[in-house]
């Protein structure tokens, strides 16, 4: 059975290209650039199915 893992392949904001910060305990990510148009918006980190259990 495949187990879900966080998809950490995206390292930059999709809106402005600044680095993304991640809170792994809550499972959210957010843009680090203070003037980004998605400021203070948190995104759920997507899951991917990897490996065999």
C-alpha cells in the first residue's frame, strides 16, 4: 500500500517567486515576501502517494 507524504517539490511562491516557508506541524505553507499579493494567506501542503508499504 502506498503511503501519503507531503509534496515538497515546490520551493517558490506561485504568485511572486519568493521562497515559501512551511509549517510542517500544521501542514501549511506561506510566502515570505512581505509585499506579495497573497500575504497572510496560508496554503495546505499537498500530499503525494509514494513508495510501497
